[in-house]
């Protein structure tokens, strides 16, 4: 038997980006259904550190991506406040900024290069002496030779944010269907008409005029011809979580590692960037390298519990830029390819896509991320950084 339902918008994929898009659309009065093949919030967003750091990431971004990141970071406080109000849950949004630390001359040269990118993109950073770094974070290694302070960098806890988004979607009347397998995105003529999926052996159809594909690194596996035109590949990230008394309050980075402190005292230490397909192995070598570099930066980690070693798959398109906008038949949209910045870019992605879907307003900020660009060009792979 086939069960029928109706929605204004179906989002396929209940990860970081899909949940943000669904929440924003539901906030604007749309009837929203999220269809997730597994459990929601268990994709890359579950592994992610949650840095909202346009300045620290400047070298990995171009001007268009930096502009989009700045827009998203500007929207973050309002977005988080709304999600927290609707859900009654905190998201761990913190404003201490990032300290980028040089522990040797090679690091110092890398930070000089990063500072040049930051200046070019108009990002605000301050040069710090070793003494100024230790004044801000006394637990940092005494080997520090200098660094940069990015006061506008922020962080959020992606697990708490996604949990709050799920509650916010439900609060706004949205539906979330988990453990469902999408069998088709249905069309009539050149228009989308809905989605057919199976769950617990039963077939379901949800009619909808708009469908957003947000299946992250797995998007090419969807039963949609247009999705297969996206040159997607997973970039594996291994990341550790340590527990103990809080020893720092800023996000700390060297060119080799980052350490993100949570209010609870947890430290998130990341991350590898491996082009190995969907390889789920948690390797001793990765743990060793992450801990070695984290220890060089913050010797006090030696006393902490290693509580988790997680693998996540960043959704990376060939040009390392996201794909946000129409794709294929009318009413079908993509919101994917956020690679290493999906947590940071979620509010702008959700809000600007909702402007487009609900009001028909297209922000020029989205133009560089047109999903149809891959039909026209074949550019080389960029990025590969942490
Ligand atoms: C180690 C690591 C650290 C990171 N750190 C940061 C950071 O500090 N800051 C930052 O901004 N970003 C960070 N990222 C990147 C960020 O996590 C991703 O860009 C973001 O999660 C992408 O969101 P997404 O919704 O596209 O994909 P995901 O979060 O992976 O969600 C995709 C969802 O789609 C579901 N799905 C897949 N196939 C189907 C299907 N056929 N049907 C239905 N559902 C399906 C999946 O199960 C999953 O739930 C990090 C990533 C990793 C791995």
C-alpha cells in the first residue's frame, strides 16, 4: 500500500545543511518534511569541530567564498538565538575568537602568508608576540614564537546546533522521517511533484512542489539524474575529543592542528583531510599525529581523557565551492558541497535559499555557487587543506 502526504518543501538529507534549510523554510511558514536515510545529524556535522572562522580559513577560500562566509557569520547570532528560542536548547555559540600560534619559523612564515590573504580579503586580525599569546592563554606551549589573533572568529557546537534544529523544525510544524530510502524524485513535465520513499517495508509518497537535495557527500547516490552531474567526492576527516577540566577558552590553531574548547571542558582536536573515498577506519597514525601536534601546542592535554575518535566525510565538489540553487527540473534545488565549511555556511545557505524558494529573490552572493556550473566547465581540484 502507498501512503500519501503533502508538503510545500521536502529536504532529502537530515545533516547540517539540510536541517538548517528545513528549519529556515519552516520558520517562514512552509510545510516541511525532512527525509533522512539513517539517523538525522549523524553525517559530517556529527564529526565537525564547529569553527566559524573566515579569518583562520582565508587561505583555503577565494573572495566569493569569503564574502559568503562573512555573510553567514554575520547572520549567525540571530539564527542561533531563534533556533535556541524555538527549541529551548543551547547551541554552544562562543565569541572568544581564534589564536593562531607559531611554534617555529616555518609556522611563522605560514602565518605571514595567511595574514596576507586576510589583508587582501579585508579580514581583521592582530599580530601578537609570544608574550601576548601566553597572556591570553597561559596553557599554550612556552615554545610559541608569535602569532595572530582573529577576534571575529566564532564557534558553535554542531551536535547541539543540529539537535536544536531538529527540535526547532518540529516546533514549527515540520516532519522528520528517519531510516527512509528515497526511491524517486517524481516529476510531471518539467516540474517536480514530490518524492517516493520506502520505510519499514512500506512505500510512501510525499507530494511537494519543491525538493532540496542536501545529502552531503552521498548526493550522487540519490536516484536523481541531475544529482549525478555534481562531481562530488568525500574528504575523510578524523578528529578526536578529549575531556577534562577547561584549560583554554580560545580556539587555538597552528598550521598543523586545531583545538576547539567547549564550555564543558571538552577539547576537539582536528583534523585529517584524506582523499580515500568512504573509508571509515579510525587509524592509529591519525590519532598519533593529531595528539603529537596538539601536545606541542598545548602540553596540558597529556592529562586529559581521550573520549572519542570520529570519522566524518566532508562533501567536496571539484572546485571546493558549494552548490546552492536550482538543479534539473523546476522546483528541484541542491544545497551541498560545503566541504570544510558547512557549519559556518549553514545560516546563509538556509536563509538565502529560503529567500529564493519563498520570495523568488536571488542574492548575488549565490551566483558563484550555481550547481549547473559543472555542466559548462571542468576545473582542477582545489583545496586539500585541513
Ligand atoms: C572532521 C571534520 C571537521 C569539520 N569541521 C568543521 C568546522 O570546524 N567548521 C565548519 O564550518 N565545517 C566543518 N566541517 C564540515 C561540515 O561538517 C560539513 O561541511 C557539513 O556537515 C556538510 O553538511 P551536509 O548537510 O551537506 O552533510 P552532512 O552533515 O554529512 O549530512 C548529510 C546527510 O544526508 C544524509 N543522506 C545521505 N544520503 C541520503 C539519502 N540517499 N537519502 C536521505 N538522506 C541521505 C546523511 O545520512 C546525512 O545525514 C567539518 C567536517 C569534518 C568531517
